[in-house]
C-alpha cells in the first residue's frame, strides 16, 4: 500500500513538472519589441552624407544630448519644414531638425520623418 502511494505521488509530481503555466489572459498579446517603438530625436545637423543616406545631429533638449547621433534616411522618409512638405535639398548643416523613426540594434535612427525647424 505504501509503495502504491509513493508511485502515485511521483507520477503526479512528474505531471505537474511537465505542465507549462498558461497566461492569465489568453487573448492578450505580448507588447511589441522596443525596436518598433517610434523615437523622437532633435538637434542641429552636423554632417549630411547623401551618398550613404546618413546624417549626424548633435544637441537636443538636455545637456546629456551633446553626443553625436546617426540618422539613416531612404526614399520612404518624409521631409518636412514646420510640418509642411519640403525638399531634401532644403536641409543644410547647422539647421535644427526633429526626427521621428525607430532605432536599430546599432543605435542608428531609421528616419520615417525629418522636420526642419526655425533657428532658436
């Protein structure tokens, strides 16, 4: 009798260890990865490298934003001036921009929109 109780206990413990915990809400989906979250950077254009489809900006709203930041753009990037459509040629070094996009694994912002702002 004692042997049967031990075998049954081990059997049920084995089953419990095999069962995967289920989420509390099966209809709830996981949050999207951080890479797909839209990010906003702003600063002064330091370099524009059209041949590499890249630009570097520096600055922002806080003193910790003094680092150089890389921004990649492509044919799908929207170029705007104070919220209205603009030409890419309007953007020059030394101008202030606000950039929206997603940051990749290398820390480069893939721009979906680059907005030119008036000098401060």
